[in-house]
C-alpha cells in the first residue's frame, strides 16, 4: 500500500525547510526501495540542502553530487565534518536505530521525520513534523510545497548555501584522494585501503558491491543507485552473511557484476554459498581482506577497556586468527570455486584480471588478499594461549 503524507504536515515541514539557515537531509533505505533517489536529489537541489546517510543497507544518493557531504563516521550526525550545526534535519526513510545513549540526530535541530515504517517515530527523537508516507509521494509533495514558498531573497540564500556545500564536497573529495599518498601504499601484506582502491578501479561502472569486509572503510566507489554502482552493506546482518548475500544478489541481478568484499573472520563464518555459486554458475567475484584477525574486535577491546589485563600484558585472547594461517583459496577450492592468494598490489591486480576472465566464462572466483594488521598493540607475531592438548594426553591416541 502506498500512502500520501498528511497535507497539513507537509505545509509545516515545507515552511521549516524554506526558512532554515542550514537544513540537512538524511536519505535512507526507504529511498532506495521506493526508487525515489531522483526525487531526493530534486528536493535537495531546490533547497541547496546538504545530504548524508546514517548506517543502512543501500547507498541511497549519488555520492558525486555536490550536495553529498558523506556519511557520519560514527553513525551520529554530530560526527559529520559538515554541516556542524544544522538547524533543521529531515530524515527520509531511516528507522533510526540509535545503538547508543546519544541519538543519531542531535537534540539541537528541529526534526522532520518522513517514512512509511512509523513504528519508532517519536520514541527517542522529539519530532517537530511526523510525515508518515511512502517516501516517493512524500518527497513529491514536499518538493511542490517548498517551491511555493521560495521568495527571491530565499532563493539567493539557497544559491549561496549550495556554493558553501559544494566547496566542502570538493575539499572532502580532494582529501579522500590523498589515501594513495600513504607511504606504505606499495607494502605487502597490503593496506586494506590499497585493496579497496584496486577493487574500486577494477569494478564495472554499474557493479553491485556486497560489503561485509569488517572494519574496512569503503572509498572510491562513488556509489550511485540511480544507474551507477550500488551497495549492499551488512547492516543488521550476522557475521558470515556476505557470501550468501552476494550469491542471492547475483541470482536476482545476473546482468550486473557482483563483487563480494568480506573480512577473513566474517568469511569463515559463512563460505557455504561458494558451493552454490559453483553449481549454479553464479559468476561472483569474492575478495577476502585476510588480516588473519578479528581486527575490529581487537581495536574495540583496547578502546573500551584500556586498563584491562589484555592491554597490560599484550596477551589478547580473542583476536588473532593466524598460527596456523587459514588459506581462503584452499577453502574456496574445496567448494569448487577457482581461487588464489594475492600478497602484493601487483599480484592483486593480476588476480583481478583472472577473476574478470572467470566471470566471462560464467565462473565464480575468489581472491585471498593478504592484508596488514594496522590497529594499535599488534605484535609482529601475536601471542596465542600456550595450550597444547596433545602434550596433556595420558594416552597417545
Ligand atoms: C554471529 C556473530 N558473531 C560474532 C560477532 C562479533 N564480531 C563482529 S566483527 C567480528 C570480527 C570480524 O572479523 P573480520 O571479518 O576478519 O574483519 P576485521 O575486524 O579483521 O576487519 C566479530 C567476531 C558478530 N557480529 N556476529
Ligand atoms: Mg580480519
């Protein structure tokens, strides 16, 4: 069922947005699902309004658009570099699962909440305007209402704001490109950022990226759900969901290149769908970021319990997956999928070309990309508990 928003609430929201000093829009999964990306772009452009996205499954806005200001690094809008103090925030299609005592949207701004899934509306955020609607209709109606309200002086202010947002967008893009200036760019085992960079160079312009690559920060893909590259992020899924998700996405979209990015810890929780890829000839390319570790949980322990015994002794019980190292290419071969290990950027580039040829032949392919452990407090040879059951045996059977 598709629902239009209450016209009286649309009027109130339009007035808040038209009068705002610095409005901010959060676009989320309902925008993608309602195929309303172009409508979100239209409203943003009408208002010269910066656009961001809080943790979701899909990318719901063209990331090269000059009004795109990136996603907040720590989920909350307060962690955005820009804008720092929005006075009106509009959510379009996010259920707002806050995951923290500090809500995603700060308390300072007036808040407009537009979505069809209204269950959690107003339960944490005090909400100035609730707009229960199919977001495609909601965006249409709101855009029409805002257009009615814009005076010449407001339009001038909007043009100036658009320029300010564009300057930030361009600066952020220039800074992101500096990732390639890392002095360790050529190292092996590789920087995770280097692996991401090579895959982003390699991916088709309308590739679908299934992302379960642990603590890896995606960059360089310039997602654009309106005809460009698309994202399936592991939000809300269990560890090990990535490979199965990728197989499902390829089944649903056989004409699109599907690339599965997965951490080694995540991969070993759920490689089973490799077998389905082999049997059904689903040419998915899987890249494992193999740092032989639960890198994220390692860093989180140090962050959350810095005075703990594991940090004091350097003996971490839960994070190192080496000794013996797992070979993900062998695991893939066991499921009937051709695979190889890539140690260096050169090997990775060559491996990606072989993966492309496998895709042409209708075959899945896996690359076990060797990635450095870069968090704090990693030893070169991490400690493991000195337990050797074989030595404890009273009977050698
Ligand atoms: C079913 C399940 N078990 C455990 C966890 C906790 N957990 C979150 S991230 C993670 C490790 C991920 O490791 P990896 O994929 O190698 O990524 P890295 O942290 O090394 O980047 C674990 C165990 C989880 N999210 N889901
Ligand atoms: Mg890992």
